[in-house]
C-alpha cells in the first residue's frame, strides 16, 4: 500500500480547513496557482521538475485511521473536520506545464481548481516537491550546458536526505544527466545507474595493483579504475598494465584537475590506451565544469552542488489563491498587495511566443476572471498548459518511469527554443520577458 502523504504538510493548512468548514465557505470553487516571482541566483531560465511526483503525492493524500487518530489525539482539528478528512480525496482539476518545460518569473506552472477545502490542503506537499525538484533540475541544466555534450552522472545521494536523493537523481536525469549512482532512482524512475569503486576498495587490498586486478577480474577491462588514491601517474601505469590498453576509463577525484587531466591524457596515449576515457569528480559545479571545457575530459560526476541546487536549494515557488466564487456563484479575481509579494488575480493561461525561426521571444500570460477549459494559442504561440488531473482522475501519461522519460525528451526539445544567451553562466535577467495580458 502506498504510504499516505497527508501529514507531509503544515498545520495551518488544516486549521484553515477547520475554520472554513465552521464558516461554511469550504465548498466555494477556487483556483490556486503555483508560480515563482523570480529565478534564483540570476538564472536565465528555470526547468520545471517534480510534476510526476506531485501527481503521486496527490493520489496518496488520504487520511487513514493512523493519520486521523493522531490528529484527534493531538487536538489538531475538530470532530467535524476529522469526519470530512476521512472521506477526502482530490476531485478537482489540475492543469500545468509539462515536466521538463522551461519557466520564467510569473509562469503559472501549476493551476489547481476545486473547492477551497480540497485544494488548499495540498499547498505544502505540492510546493515541497516542485521547489526542490525544480531547483535541482535548473542547476542540472546549467551543468549539462557547461559540459557541452560530455555526459554527466549524478552522485549526490550521500549529501542529502534519502528521499531527496531519489528526487534529485530523477530531476537531474530529466534535465539531461546521463546516469545516477542511486539504485532506488533506477528502480522507481528508470534512471540508468552507474558506479564502480571508491578509495576504500583500493585501501582494502595490500597493494593498489591487487585492487585493480580484483576489480578488472570482476567487472572486466572496460571498467573505470580510480587512480588518485596515492600517486596518479603510477596508478595510471598500473591500471593499463593490469587491464591492458582496452581499459574503459580512469577516474580522478582530487587535485588541480585541468593540469591533472592533461597529464593523464598524455600518459594514457603514450601507453597505447588512446581509447581509455577520463572521468572527473571532486566537488564540481557548473563553473568547475566550464573551467574544464578545454581539457581532454570525457565525462563528469557531480554530487553536492547538484543536490543543493548549486547555491539555490529551492526554486522560490508559491501557491496562491487567484480566483474564487462568491456566495452567489460569481467568479472573483483575488490577489495579494503585500510589499514585494504582490500577485496577479485571475485564472492564467500560458503561452510561449516564438519567432519565425522557432526561437522563444516572450512568456505570454493571459488572464481570465473565471476558469476556461482548454488553451487557445494564437499564431506563433505554443500553449504551455496540459491537463494533469480532470475530475480527480490523474492522466497516466505524466507518471512513473515512462512519464520521467517523456519529461526528459520534452526538456531536450524545448531547450532548442532558447536563444544562445540563455546558456551563459553569469547572472543576468531572464532570457525572455514575461508579459501578462
């Protein structure tokens, strides 16, 4: 049985529900939207990730006997609210950007329509997924861009919580990483897995040569041997001696990487191992990867920087009420006016305006007072919203390993719409403006 996500939430979601039930406003039809006011760290574009996980979380958002008993024992809500929660499941509609899509400030990446009661209590779990996954995917996309076609593996599981490790591997793969070291990400989401040996394996043996022979005997000469436990040039010579010139790769995890890589490449070539690849790790981020662009590196492994969003561990998205029906059933647009946190009322419809050559020029947001089914792009526009949940029924296209693979393919396609300046690593304004009509 799927574990409930109902208590992965903030208490005030349930106290609002409790008060709305008491006031009789809980059934008012509402529209909530998820958007970011800005892109963290001066990024030029964001990458949306976590949609498939959000759909799973909404499906599992149920209050069973254990959850209800805990809420009752701790006097979190009243008996009427407990009765309402016992029958809860989301029966509304959700529209959103496809996973892997690009987003910009103000992009309504998720639109949730339903009663106030059923929609408001999803806020925390929705944001916890989208904020983390999108932060990782956005950082990963910058690293993929810096790698300029060289493969990158995700190896950050030991640097983050165990659930987040799986989510990070999934998000990085959607953004273009080639593999992960995390086996659960492989099992659950179909992300290709990789990994050979750490320094502990070398230190286990009496000599480095014995360690290399043991690994090659078990995994074959195409394996990757870690060559920086002691002296790198000596290890490279031993690696080729043990595995032969068909050695798959050597990994370097320390030192002055540009100098080290150049020396190792020259040494491998002099030993006849011209096809042996070089992979580097050592706390890389997008700037470290870019610094190695002229070096003969064949692949990268990234850990800590990736799973912490490379300095931006949360995407800064919020979940806001933008429209609701009043007591007479009329739709009202509502918005915050708080300083530096103002929002735009009304149900949004999002489009990407493209030039004749297919390059993105504008994030166009049209506003309606009331929800409207479907999207109607104009000439030279691409509608960004797709149906994710209709009348409580989740669209299976966006879920599971197949959904993650589709998100990866979609991301690769939409990257082609960006102008070249989008891929510069230095901070700047979003590469296209957001225009609200």
